[in-house]
C-alpha cells in the first residue's frame, strides 16, 4: 500500500524529530496542512492519507490492524526508525493499534478526541447524504452542497465532507476521493475497539478532549480503560472545541501538543 503523503520540514534544521499525523474518518491529509506547517518548524512532519481516503489507494481491506500495518510499512519505506504520532478520531484508533503493536517505533503518542472503546453508530446521516448525490448527474459543487444540506444542517460539516468531491477525468464526472462503499461496508470495524484486553503501550501518551465533544471521551467512564492500555497517559481538555479540535481551536491545540512534546 503506497500511501499518499506530504512531507513538511524546516530545511535549516537537519536533525528534526519525526512527527506523523493521521486524519479521521472521511478526512484526508489536507485537513492538517495548516497545523502541519506550524509543526514543521520543529519536526519533520509527515501528513498521511490513510487507505481508502484522500489520494491513497482504495482497497477491500479496511480495519485498524491493516491500517497500523500500512503505517509500519510507511515508516520502513521512509527509513523512520521512530516518530511522534498524532491521530485524530479514526486516525487515533490507528495510532493506538500501531503503538501497542510497535511500541519501539513510537516516541510519544497524541490521541485526539477518541478512546479505545466501541462506539454506537453515529454517521448514518453522513452516509445518507453521500449516497443521495447522483454523481454522474452532478453539475457543480454548489449543487452538491445543496443536496448534502437535506441531511446535514451544519455548514462546517458539509464543507469538510465536500473536500472529498473532485472531478474524475477517467470517468468524466464528479466522484468521491474516499472509498465510500468500503467505508460503509466496514463501518462496524471502524467504530469498534480493536485493542485486546492485554494490549498496552507504556510510552508517554496525551489524550486530548474537546470540551464540547461529549461522547468520544467520557472521563468518568473511560479513564480506567485509558490507563489500562496507556499507563503513562494524561488527559487534557481544550475549551470551546468539539470533535474537530484541531480546526476549531488550532492555537490551543498546537500549544498543548508542543508543551507535551517538550520541544524548544
């Protein structure tokens, strides 16, 4: 799996530590470019499209064991002995699976608004919105937004999802960058926890919760689970942020991560 990626770094600093950033469900590396450039003043940043997302290849296999293996192959291919890893939502679950399987390859771990637990289904309106659009008949992005609005009221969510829309020259009409059918078919794998009862990563781990994101990390319910799998963890909350913390409060998120990674 040759994952699509973008490398950002400061050419004046040859020995920057590595930082890998993994996006969430329906996302892509583009979602992290603004923060990636800021991190690139201190790190060699690798923004990655996970399989079935962005410009990375589509494939029938879609689960956290497979995506963790993709990440290991990526690090081997690019001669990355170790890296700090940021994972948001689905990317956070990939990062957690990778860390418990390959602890020696992880310097420090940042998990953004997700926990190692099963989640109830919560994206049906998004799937309904995607599937309601007749791509061969679609004439403009404006029409696509209008169709999405029948299922999704929040304009920010629609704009996020519309980043997946592009003109596919091979088929002659609009298409989705993400592999919608496989994501839908594998949805249960994605919302469920992949970690085994004895899986553990002993390295330094930061869980970041959005204060306005009630369901993804529930401190009263989840702390024992977090500490069981990640005994050297801490949980911090960012005010005035929902699930997309990095987009809603980028300054606070950047400062929190930099403080955790202790970079001058």
